[in-house]
């Protein structure tokens, strides 16, 4: 019985396992567009996106129903952070954003 309960717990934990994914690119209109989601196909709708510059959050928004977010490109170096919570965060430095 103990083995069955352990197996169910492991399977239940695996069903929640997914990795955060995000891609950002510079648009011709001076904005940065980001798309995000999770490796299991889950949407990023409503998930927080932050832009940090010099250690300060300069913009905070959420991904829209299409799992997309855009913002005006800041001057200088910055980092875009996808904050999916519970260990599902990732960041992209501005130098790594596609042009």
C-alpha cells in the first residue's frame, strides 16, 4: 500500500512539471515584444513580466490572452523577467534580445 501511495505522489508531481519559456524581440517601432508559455503547452496569460534596469523594476505588466506582452524599449542595458512563480522564472538580458 505504501508503494502505491508513493507512486501516485510521484506521478502527481510529474503532472505539474513544466519549464517556463520566453522569447523577446525588438520591433521596428521601438518596442520589445515577448511571447511566453510553459513546456507543457500551458499559457502564460496573466503571468507577470518585469523589466529591470540598474537593479530597479522600471516596468511591470502581465502577458495578455495570447501569452504576449510588449513595451517601449528602454535606453541602455536592461533585463526582461518572466515570473511564473514557484521556480518558474527566467530572465533575458537586453543584449540577448533578437533584433
